[in-house]
């Protein structure tokens, strides 16, 4: 059980660094990854989605590797 949680958490982290072409896509990708990550960790998925969306948009806007 623990290994599957770790795998899902790592997959979620990989999803957070996926940038979309627009700010909306970036927010959706980050929000989805954050919600899944929160569900894996038995946390609030809405809070996870909000943090994931904000984190991905911030990451994508500050790095030169994203649009």
C-alpha cells in the first residue's frame, strides 16, 4: 500500500511541472495534479487543487521553459 502511495505522489509531482499553452490550461493541469495528490495523502482535494493550480501557474510564469 505504501509503495502505491509513493508512486502516485511522484506521478502527481510530475504532473505539476507540465505547463499548458495558456494560463487556464496551466491552472487546470496544476489543479488536477494537486487534487490527486491531496486525495492520495488523505487531505482536502479542494485545497490541494487550489495549491496545485497556483503553484503550476507560478512555476510556468517564472520559468523560461514554459509558454
